């Protein structure tokens, strides 16, 4: 009985615990972009070449990753 109650509680809390990332770092047309659009939306907007380099919960984390690894938004990159 305890297991059933615990399982029900875990299922009820799952949507709150599993949030999707809000910000992404992409290489789009050989330049770094930080954006809140998901891959499908960016693909529709930018076309190819496009690759996702990271996903983050906070804009500041995405910007820091882009700055540290690629010199920030607009920096050169490649999807090869």
C-alpha cells in the first residue's frame, strides 16, 4: 500500500520536476546564437547548417557558455 501511495505522489510531481531548458546555444550559419527557441523553431527560422551546442535553464548561463567557448554571440563556429 505504501508503494502505491509513493508511486502516485511521484507521478503527480513529475511535471514540476522535469522542466525543459529555456535557453539554447546554436551554431547557425557559422555564427554563435543564444536563443529561447527550440531546435525545430530555429531550423524553421535559420535553415541549415544548424546545430545545438548547449541547453540551459538561465539566459546568463547560456551567454556565459557562448562567451567562454566561442567568444560570445556572433563568434565563429562550425557544425561539421
